[in-house]
């Protein structure tokens, strides 16, 4: 049985994929790790007292997961990699897969130091620092770090029954990403390069297509819709909506190509930036009524809040 948990990390993404056999874990992979905070400072008000947001690391612990076969990072925004440290404090991972691996022995980057960088560039440095810092603070917790070049689709046979394709954006993005991050870890602070890369991070996001017993699951990362309205957008059974159902995340054309039976939106309730966007949710409902949200999203007349730690789906 394949068990999917789209974890309610609040703002961000974290998906636990497990194959279970006779109640025991046969394989486990975590795709992204959520934010390093359950409450972002740009979200108004306090959490609803009924909220069941949870850090990815704590969710794994509650589920009795002590070892992951793989951790996959789709890209390096804070809401996807910020929780990596909490994850590694609680579990070990045989392999971490990402489109960039920090240099061994990378020192702290001090993103808030006196570096004269504008906010967006500083945030790009902060994300790299969170990523490298989590690895540095948890030595020996990851067996192998694998840098994916991004110049071809990667296919993994995860178990006898579970297969995964990793799909990338333009190959040049990952070469540029490596140049920018390597420079940062060498101590360079090029404002132009960092600002430009900050705008490219979502289109460098990895996407995954999982196949299990004839069912297909697509995890869209933060990739924008217009970037993958191509032959790679084949029909699927379950779609983790890209980019928190923002206005740029999804189009009618993309949904016609994917034709998902179930859609899961990973998003924090109460975001001030129209994520999820009401139009996108209405569009999704044209294709399926089986629509779920990780957090207790409330859009009057469209979505009623549901309080849970994860959207839990089982596939026999």
C-alpha cells in the first residue's frame, strides 16, 4: 500500500511518501521539509486555536518514522527547505537528492550581516545558509548527498512497485544556480546575480511523477503552469498543485492535460497574497470535486476550513 501524507506545515510544502507492507514501512521518502516557522511574520493575526499545523520533523516522529530512504528537495526557497534541520534532528536519511549540494565544510553565510544587499538578495543568501546549516548541524544524519545535474529526466525504481521520474526546467538554470551558489559559499556577494537568481528559483523547481499499481501521482513543486504545458504534462490520478495554487500556478490548459481525479493544495490558511487564489480554486473544481487543502483554508462560498495534520491518502 502506498501512503501519502501532504503535511500541514502551514506555509510551505512537505510530502511524506511511504510504501507499507503488513503495517511496516518498506520505503519512505520526504519531498521538501516545510518552513522553519509555522507562522510567517507577514501573515496577519494569530493562529486559530484549532490549528493543527506541525513541523515536518515532528510529524515524522509522531508517525514513528525514524529513517528515510530519500529526502528530495525541489528547490531552495525557505518554505521548502527551512524545516530540513528539524527533520534531520529526528530521522536519518540514506540519501538526499537536490539540484545543488553545498560544498563540504561550508561555513555560515551570515545573511543578515553588514553586506549591503537588498532584501531579495539577502533572502537568497538566507535560504542557502539554512540549507547548508541544517547539514552542518546534523553530521552523519545523511548517508549520501546527490546533486542532480538537471540536464535530463531522472528515473528511479524506488521499490518493486514504486517508480519516480524527476522532471526539471531548462538545463541552463541549474548551471547558473551552481555558479551563483558556489560564489556565495566562496564569500562573494554579487547583488545583481543574487537578485536575478531570486526571480528564477520557482522555475528551477523540480517536479515528480510517481507510479504505483497503475496510479500516477504528480508533485508539482513551485513550477509555474506556463512552463510545463507540454508533452510532460500527462494525465494523473493525484496532483499536488504547484506553487500553493497561486494565480500563476495553474491554467485550464494544464488541467486539461493532467486531468487529475484528486488535487491537494499545500498552503497556509490566511495568507495575504491570494494563495490559494479563488479563481484557481474555481478552475480546479471544474475538473474535480475531490479537492483538499493541507491547512484550514476558508474562502466563503468556495472552501470551508478543515483542521488536520495532513491530507492522508492511501493507494492499494
